[in-house]
């Protein structure tokens, strides 16, 4: 077996280190197979950053190998002391300017992309936008269609090639809404509403999940995004109104309790009692419901006062409601 000198063994180890590290990574990386314009812009930004990082790694390792090889100890040089080197103003300016230029090259496209993600994707400005309210709860996703008057749990149907505006809020702790094939992540937070535009190029089923740790059930907090043709989407809306039950206030309050559920479908939305868009419209007065829901506005402030008057043991017991497994699903 051929043996290499110590210097060469170190160089070979460093050369294969990136391969060893990347060999343990997930091979099915959905973010590199985007299915919409939002996801593509994020992938392009990632690729741009990866090329710059690769350039830095290659240059640093090349300089390291060159220096190790040039200044290695050789026969006859054991007792030679190298001359003292003095600083070089020119070199110091160069190695200070290079990182600054790299940071600028990464920052400018990042800022431009982040601002572009807050708008309707280019090429879709002329199309009607479908608005869907997203409410995260422990441990489920609730989707409300105000225009179609439909509410679903743990799945959301959308028309393909159509801009979708997701309005995000939380009924409990902060969570993260992510559909890797269609776009990036955005937090859902109580007493706040954030927005995200997504577009699916073609019909298909896409996986979504919560990526923010928020308790023992967060790992199963997943949902499906089903992109349909416009005709299929309209047919689904008709089927829901023909078969699904209505959502009651009591049922919605039950949904907000910590539990795992299957898919549920209703022919109206909880927006009748909780208005995410108009925070100055206190349309619901049940403080028990607002104890769960991340609503911003005067009613929630009144509920805070209500909570302060409740015994702490009662609040604690209400938080630890046992899981309610199962569910029903109307339509797909």
C-alpha cells in the first residue's frame, strides 16, 4: 500500500473534506426544484451565494496548500530561520477590499430579492389574486377562503398559475409557514398578520410544514398544497358547498385546542367572528375564544384583562387539553 508523506496526507484529507460533509446531506432537496416564480427567485439567490462561497473556499484552500508546500521543512533547511517580514500596505488594502466586495456582491441581490418577494411575482400582476387566510394553531393549519366562504384544516387547494396571497397569523405560539417547492418561510405570530405571495406553475401536490419548534407536536404539523386547474378548483368549491358542514363557533374553539387532526372542511369561515384584516373591528366578544386566537385589536386587549382575572391553575389546565386524533375530509 502506497504511503504518502505527512504533508500530502493532510492536503488529501482537506481536499476530500467537503465531499465527506456533503455525503450526509439530504439528496431530495426540494428548494433546488422550484415549482413557481417565488421559489425560483429564492433558488437563484441561493445559487448566487453558493458560487461566491465556493470561490472563497477554493481560493482559501489553494493558498493554504501553496503556503504549506512552499514553506515546508526540507532536508538541509532545519536550521534556517526565515527573514523577518514587514507589513505591506498594498497587500493589506487588497485583502481588506476583497471581503468588502464579496459582501456587497451578496447583499445587493439579497435585498432586491427580499423586497421583490413582498410583491406579486412579475408577469402575474394582471391576474386576479386569490386571498387565503392562514391561522396556525397547536398543532394544525387552518385555511380560510373569504371569497369562496370555505375553511379547511391541514390542506389547502389553490388554482395553478394564479397568484395566491396568504395572510398569516397564529392562534398560539410563533410558527413558520413553509412550502419548499413554492417559496420560502414566513413566521405566523399572534396579534400580527404577515403576508406571502405564492404561485404554482402547474397543477400538482406540494408539501408544507411548520419549521419552528413550538412543542411536542410540531413535527407532525404538516399540510398539503394541491394546485388545480381553474376548472378543477371551481368544481372543488362547488363540491364543498354541496357536501361540507358549516363551521360553528363552538367547533372553531375546539379546533384551537392543542391536538392533532386529520383534514376538515367547512362551508363558512371563522372570519365571521375573527377579522384578521380589520383590527379595529371587534366583531366577536367571546373571551374564551380570544384566549386562543392571535387577534390584534381592542377585543384582545379586553381579553387580556379577562385573563388577568382568571385563576392561573384554570389557565394552565386549559392549555393542557389532551390530543384529539382523527378528523374528516370533504373533497380534495
